[in-house]
């Protein structure tokens, strides 16, 4: 758009929300039924053409129209990117601020929709899966977690849309008790939608159970040993070839071990009591 500078023969400017003519525009987030007035003028009577050449920042779910109030006509620019019109200097209604207007209108068939959100338990992990329709590449999914029945939530991850319609996220090493999840869906800068909750329940481990979580693990593992175990114990991390990689002496039933230094792969974890009796054995994957 111009502001009448450099002696142009044709003038085109858009108006801001406060009715100021703009020479340089930064396109705001498109909202439902958004309207932008245009100013048009020319130094002589002539045929003109309005072209919309770049629509990369406009979501496909919005149709773009030019409304010609002078001719009582309209054209969908998202299908036809040029609109031809005539400026008649002898008719002031054919020029100025009250003739042309851009309208951005949501296509109901193209609106974003969350089709499904579900999850499943895998060891001590929760795998969330969801499907969507008509999401844009700038749609953001924030995974939120609640341990108090949905009263308060914590952000635990974020997934940016790739327009595939199929997404997944894994919450690793979930604590005992009831846990709920929801999706915070940022469709546009100022349009946020929250999903319904999906909930799961983890019971306290059985007293005779020996297991490791999270599994797979990246930084640490938590070892659950039977409550009948007393005194000191030794935990060994062993490679699949039988090599002892790490030995740790512990005195409690739920030690936390640092596995940051391990190479990615599958390992055996084994616990023995002071008499070298095996308390338990399992496998885990180091990411």
C-alpha cells in the first residue's frame, strides 16, 4: 500500500482498526468475519486491478473476499486472485475509503476439529494419541497433566502440528494414583480450545513386585524392590553380554539410579541381598 508518496498514478492503502491509513501492513491473526477497508484512488479515470499475490499466512479454512460496495459486487479472492474495477474521477463514489473492503470468512467445512483423544498404559508410562481435522501447520498442542482430578494442571510437553492429523505423546514414569490429561489446542494466536479429560489410575506396586521405571529411560531409573527385603543390597546393571557396567549399594526399597552415562541399548538390572540371594531381576532400555 502507498500513502500518496513518490507521485504515483494509483493509490491503494488499507485501514487499521482505528481507521488510520497504512502504508506498510503487518497482517494480524485472521479472525472470524474479519473485515479490512481499503482506500483506492487514481489521478485519472482508468481500469484497475486488485491482486492478492501472497496468501501463505492465511489459513486454508478462511475464504477471502473483496466486496465492491460501489458496484454491489463481490469476488472470492482465495479462488480468483485478481479483481478488476474502474475508477471514474467524475464519480467520487467510485474511489476513496468506502468502495472496497476485504472480508475473511471462516469456511465451516474447513474449521479445525479434534476428532479423538485416547491413551493407554505401557509399563509405568502413558501413551497419548489424538487425531485432528483441518489443523494448520502453526497449530500447537500443549499436553497438560493433573494429579488432583482436574483441579490444577501442569504443562508436560508440546507438539507442533505437521498437518498429518495423527499425533502422539508419551508421559514417562507416571506416579501412583489417578492421573488426568487434556490438550490445550492453540489454533490461532487468540483462539485456544481445551479437550475433555482422559484419566488413568496407577495402583501402588505389589509388595512382592520387582520392576524398573521409567522404561525406556533417558536420565534415571527408579527401582521397586519387595518390601520383605531388609538390610543392605547391591544393584547391578549388566550388559546383554554379561558384563557388569555399574554396581550400587542401597539400603531402601525404592532407590533412584542415574543412568545418564550409559550408552543407548538394553540392559539387565539385578538386585541381591547381603547373602547374595537374588531379590529381583528385570530389563530396561536406555534411550
